[in-house]
C-alpha cells in the first residue's frame, strides 16, 4: 500500500521527518519498502497568466498564447483546445525546465513561429491522469504568476511504499497508520474532524423509524426539510447476519457529479488510484483514509428503495462495475435491491447502480463483512480489489458509524447536496470487546528481558487498548481490552509482541542458550545420503539439482515410469508432474550442455523420486525415495587424449569408486532377467549393479531411442543407485574390518588365455582364481587383445596372478606347481590355449 | 715377447715389472677418457677385473724368483690399490658431473597443461546448505528431514494458518493428486479432503518438519532441516522450487533473546564477525512474536565503510532481508500436544538459494537450477 507523508502529518498533527517515519514504521513491523519524493524536479514550471491569444499564422490547430510568468511576457505556441481567455492561469514550463521523462524545454520553431516555453497538461507534468488538455487553475488555487508549480499546487510530498503483513488491516488506511505513528513517536492520537456539510436534511419520513438509526453528528451550514425531496424510505434487510454482522447506510441528495478539485485528484493519483468523479473519488479517499471500503449507489437506480443482504442463488449472474458478467455460487454474498443484485458484497459494485453523471441521490454503504466469506468469493472469481483486500483481512466493525458520517460529509462537501441527518446502523451480531490477560512474569520469560509493568501498560494504551493492572509481585498482570480495529490481538502472546514491537526488537538483549543434546542425534539415513553425495563428488562428478517436477513427455521420452503425482495447478505443462526418475533431468542438462558445445559431461544428482504411495493420517502421500543418478558423456578428461570418449567402463569405475568410498564394498555388474524392465538402457550394453550379492541399481549405455528423443549426440552412459538398497547393504556389512598386512613376499605370474569372444572376462578370472585356491591373493586382468596370432572370433585375456602364503615365504617351486594347475584348469574349462 | 711364453723366472720378473709399469702408465689415461661409469668399469676390468692384465700377472706371482717376489708383490698390490682408488675417485667424479649435467640441462616446459584429473564438486546450493548445517550442528542442533509432498494439515493447519486466511497468499501453493498404489495408474487421484479442499500439496516451507519432529519427539528439541520447497512463483528472484532451511528449539525457558543470540551467531559465523544484524517485527502465523532479520549488505559492504549508495542488491539501504523467525506460537504447541505453559521455543527459516546467491554473487536464481556445466564448474 502507498501512504502520503503529508496526509500522515495532517492526521498526526505534527511535522514529521520522512526518514524517521520510515525507520520507525519499519522497526515496528510496518515495512517501508520504498519512498519517493513528489514535486521535485519541476523547478522550471511556474504559474503563468494568459495575457492574450491569437491564431497561429500557418497551423490551424495551434494558437499563439502570450503569458506572463511574474517577471515578463513571452509568446508560446499551444495546441490545446482549452486555453483560457486573458486573465486565466495556466502552468508554464519555462525555457530550460526539465519535465518528467527527461524532456527539456528549449526554444522551438513551430510552423515558423518561435515558442518560448510550453503550457503543460497534468500528464506532461506527471502530476495527474487528465489528458484532456492543459491545466487551467481554478479558484481553489490561490497563486500569483511566477509561483512554482509544486508550491502553488501543494505537490511536495513523500509517498511511502509499505509492505504490510496480512495481520495488520488497521494499517491499510492513513488513519490507522497515523495511530501507529502516534504510538511510536509519543503523540496523542485524535480522530480526524468531520467536514462541515453544506446542507442537512431533516429525516422526516426518509428512514424507517423501526430500524436502527443514529445521528451522523454532522455540523450543517444550512438545513432543509426532507419531505420535499420525495425520498421513499430506504429499508435494509440482512438475511445473513453471520456474514454481514453490521451494515450502515446514509443518504445524500441533490449531488452534482463533476470532476473533483485538483488536490483530491492529485492525492488519489499519487496514491495510485485513478480519479473518476467527485462521488467515486470521495469513496476512494475514505478507503485510503480510514482503510474501510465503502460503496456509493445511485439511489435512483436502487429498485424498491430497498437493500437486502443475501446469498446468491447457484448460477445467478450479475455484471460488475468492470463490465464483466459474473456467474455466482451459493457461497457468494450479494447486496441486492428490491429486484436484483446491485453489488458483490465487499468485492465490487454492480454496473446497474453505478454512480454516473446524472446521479442526483447517493446511497452510501458502510458495512462489516465476514472476512472468510469475502475472501472465498474474491479468490474464486479472481477479483482482488482494494475493497476485498481490506475486508478479507478484517476492517474495524466498530468504525462503521464514524466512517459513514465522514463519507456522507465528504460527498456532500465535494458534490454539494444535502445529507440526511440520520444514518442507518443495522448491527445484528454485535461483538463484545475481547479481553486478554497479560502476565508480567510471562512477558519477561518469553522475551528474556524485563519490561516494567507501567511501561507495558503505556505501550498498549498507546495502541488503543484499555488496560488495568491487577495483582502484585509475581502474580501481577495486565487486564487488557482490545480495540475493535485490532482483530489480530486475541492471545497473551499477541500482546507480548505488541509490547516488544513498540519498544523495538533491537532493545531486547541477545543471549546464547545452552542447548541440551539429544540422545538420538541426526539419523543414520540422513548422514548416509550426505556421505554418498560427497563420495559422488569425490569420484569426479559435478552435482546437479533439477526441479522435482517435469512433464509427462520428459518421463516417457526417458522411458521412466509414468507419474503418480500430478500438480493440480501447475505453472506450465513442462512442470506438471513429480519425477519418477532422475534421468530426464540429467538428460535435459546434457542436451543443453551439448548445444553449448561443452565437450565433457559428468554429472550426478542425488534426490528424491516419487513412485508409488503410502498412507499417512488417513490420506495418501507418494512414496519418496532417494536415488543417485550418474550421467557420463563425452571426452575423457585425459592429457591430449583427443577422440577418447567415456564409455560403460568409465561409468563402472565411477560407481565402484563411490560404493567403495561410502561402504568399503566392491561392486559386481551382472546380467539378470529383470534388466528387461530397464527400457531406458541399451539392451546389449547394460548391467545390474550388485553389492554384496544384492541388486542396488543399474548401469548402461542409454537406449538409442532415448538418445534420439532428447536430441542428443554420442553414447551417454547412465547409472542409477537406489539409495535405500545400498544403505541396507552397508548396515548389513557394518564398518569395514581391518586385515593384517602381509609379512611375507608375494610372487606374481602372468598368463594369457585365448577364449571365445563371448566369454566374460569376469568369469574367466573367477575360474582362474578358483583353480589357484587359497594361495592366490589376486587375479587381475591387465590386457585384452584381438588380432595377430589370435584366431578370428577369439580374444586373448592376460592376467597377473599374485600368490602369497600368509605364513611363509613362497618358493618358486611351489608357485610354479600351483600356477601349472591354474593353466591346466584354464585350458580345460574354456578350451583355451594358454600363452605364458 | 709374450709373458705366457716366459718360462724363465728371471725373464718373467722382467716382464712382470714391465707390465706393472705399463699398467701404471696406462690406467690414468684410460680412466680419464672413459666417458661414463659403464666405460670406466670396462676399463677397470681390463686392468683389475677377474681376467684383467694385473689380475692375470698377479696369479703368476708364485712363479717369480723368490728374491724378487716380495718386492714385485708389494708393487703389484700397491698398484692394485691405486687402481681401486683411482676408480672410485673417477666414479665419484663422473657421478658428480652427471648430476651437474642433470641439474643444468634444459628446463621442463612447465607451461604444458597438467594431466586431467576430473574434479567433482557439490552443487553450490549443497555447499551452502552444508555450511549452514555445519554451523547449527556445532551449536547442538540435530538434522531432520521431511517429505516434499505434504499434507495440508502439516503445511498449514497445524502451523496455525486460519482457513481462508490471506496469510496463505504469502505462500501460493501447488496442490497435487496422488495416484493409488501402482505407479502406472496415472492421475485419477486422491488429494481432496471430504470438504473438497485440496489436502495434499508440495510443501511451501520446511516448517512442516517442525510439526513432524514435534509429533515424533518430546522436548528438549533443537532441530534443523533443509530441503526443497515449492511456491507458484517464477521470475528473476523467485524459482518455483527453492531450498529452505528451517530450525527450531523447544525447551523450558527458551526466550526471544536466545532466538536473537542464536541467529546473530549463525549469521556472523557465515558472513563474518563484524556483520551488523537487526531484528524487526513481522508476521508468520506459526510464530508470535514474529520477526524478520536484516543483515548488513555483504555485496556493497557499506558497513565496512565502502560506498554502497548505488548497490543494486540492497538498493543503497545497506541492509538485506535474510531470515524469518519468531517464538513458536502456542497454537502450534497445542497442535502437537505440548503444554504451551511449560514449553517455549523459537523457530526460524532461511532461503538457502538467497544465501548461496549472496555468497557467490549469483544474479539470477535460474542459474542455480540450469545445471550448466560451465556454471557448476565455477564453485
């Protein structure tokens, strides 16, 4: 919300420093997000008197106007049609003046005539919205030629942009802000005085005597009898007292709808509202002043002189002020006349009873509506208005008579006419004031500092509370009656905040507490995930963090399971379901990287996927499971290794490194029948990852179809580890066990076996190891060869076999004997020819 | 005449003597001319090796005439020792020369690139989160976790958000439908409560973990939790998914001044001990009194005397809004079955994205979730 410094000064009744206002309001929780000075930068614009005018010699639409700027006369070319006759006053931008937007006034030739200045419109000066012509000063502005415009029009102001939290509806108007400032700065708050009313109608038969009437308390400059105006008595019925606990109405007759005086238009403009006409402008000024939305009906268009507050019928329609036809539901509250809806209560008026140029009689509504009801309607219809914004936060129900009086007075003073002396105040559900106890001991304990009881009392009273002190010593407490403009104060803690707030949080000392450690500490599952994350980074991968939501299409392109969690109100189709796999996100990252000519891609993501569901508190939530996804593509990071690209075995090494680091366990990569389900991976280039014999994930080249769907190049490799499965293996195996270091030397023998191309190296190695028996410490493949000396369809696998006896130094003789057995076994098992 | 032909002991003695002279005269030059240790040893072998000249002659000593044997034997032994000494001196010299040559040879091209070792790294968000968690862990907070897809009840109701209240506008929410059991069932879903109100959503804050942990455990509690949260916002400073860190402490006698102490210490441990910190009132339904914390702008560092008047991050104010906080609202304690008369507590929430952006000078939140390798490799 915007607030005017000058208006606040008027209401506080003292001169204020804008910087201090901003600091104090912000420090009290009413955040001043920005402040703008108004009226500065118009130094070269002055009041000027028209001394004469004549047609332009060459241009039909232009005039030559002679103006007097207090110092001298000059001739100015002007294209406006509303140039006043001699004696009229206009606003002249003198040579050298700079207008908002940076336009600088200089001598210009227009149709062969030199113009020495410019006569300005509101829009050109940035002081209003009127584009209809130049500004012609009326009698309400007393300023001699030569007076600076900002001074002449009282433009100087500071406009604050406030970021209000939803608990403070009382600050949605200048009166409430002034009350807050008074409390903060130590001034006494007074309600603004009412405008004197030009004429007042005695009620006569104008209002039904059986309804609740109150005197508006207006001070009249003249008084007239009512009967002559031919009012039918207005009658208000409230069908829904819970939703409309208070409804007030007042009548103003004989108004003349016209533009408002400049100061009102300028004030509304500066506060972000569009001036319309004096009656509508008055309602907006009341809204900005009191923070209480009111509505003005053209009373002659209210059928049957009747107002009825009722719920809409399901499917009922009405056209609101903005010209939109609204289809209503049974939950929407309506203001109706004798026949039809005339307003969507608290949200927007109806077109059918709008104030227009012909309006003569105005019915003013000032009500209190149930915030929840207004909010539901406004939200469902997407109609966030200045009015609904305030009603849904809670206006002051106690202020209805006061606001109604002020509204009637303002309309009558702006638009002329006569106010009916009494107003209507239907109050079917009066709320009794809230009473809250504030224990002094509790105040001290919660804040951690002592605030004297009299000081706490003073602060609460400054906010409008009635406070009395009860009890003594540790049992001392304040009995507080909360004012109706503070719906947010209902509990003791709310009052504690008020006391702390007015003193400023910075006045509360800081203290470091002793924190008692818990027995359980942070759970192992959380710590495991973080260790895994570190291990993946240590293995040379960069961590990616993708959105948890994506599109159905990305999931199906990545051959991932269909989504089971769907957003009801996504921002876009691209982010409309929760991911069931980390793969699509990583593939999208790779796609973007490839388009940026990145040569190497090695990313992992460790995050949640949403597959299946669990029951909780009688409702269904998705099962959220942590996965580790690894995607490799592109050049190996090696010295001048041009043309070498990462493949399956690079990814395998990465996974091995990660698993060894977190679990101290080796991995196996095997083929199993369930791999069929891994449709994202190449059916001939994929494997199951096992740890300790249990499946923990998969590894493989991506399926060409997936590569194509994501418009990728090359052969990316993907690995997925299911974190709970890996964690289970770790907890089964426990921390790594230490082995004693060998005391006797090892002996190494090499052998190469020529086997069928289809034979798996892992199986050959395992067979060798088995044949070598206990003496073999390790069997390590060190070369694989095809070509010369190896027949077609065969390959040669070369192994280092390391022998060691834990209890003695091995003799060559013994090693040779065992090694011979190994070679025999290889020949027999694989029909292999063994090369030594 | 060849020595092997010398049958006569006297003649042999003559030859022996001449041989000694010849060897004594020949080795210095031969040794000096040997270019390396290998050649030197070969030269030495020619004289003193198992079949070298001197060795061969010395084997024939018994054949020498008895009267000269002693004298010639002594000379031969002396010569052998001289040879040995000359050899080791020469070896030393050669080694010294070789070392000198090694150390004075051409320079390595130190400008060639290092051989690539892939450098893995955590995402900047993870790095920052770890840093924040480390600070709180060191103070005694446990780390906890909660689901990203949450019940309305835990995200709003039990945190004291009144139904149909504008407070929920501060957190524009994604609601979801959850398909039953089978992952392939698709969207025909559950998600609305009996009243038709959407009851399952993407959590809008990590305060859900407050409720879950308080339901699961009993005071004293000091817990932090970090994770993904979601709001329907998407612009230069708002990402629809973002990382939040939540912390809370519940015990007897926890006070607002302790909240100030913990959060001030936290911010100064992250951003430096001279960081100005200020607290001002604000509103969140689940705390009362509630507040926000501003810290000195770490981009322009006007608090260290730099000119911050044109700083775009703090807009010249010198302050950056960084934390939301407050004392746990009694309605929250009631919602989890704690006695609000006995226990008090504080809670706070901080945007991990925001701190990450401030720490690294990242201008656009979209960069954090774009995962461009060229971006990630900078951290």
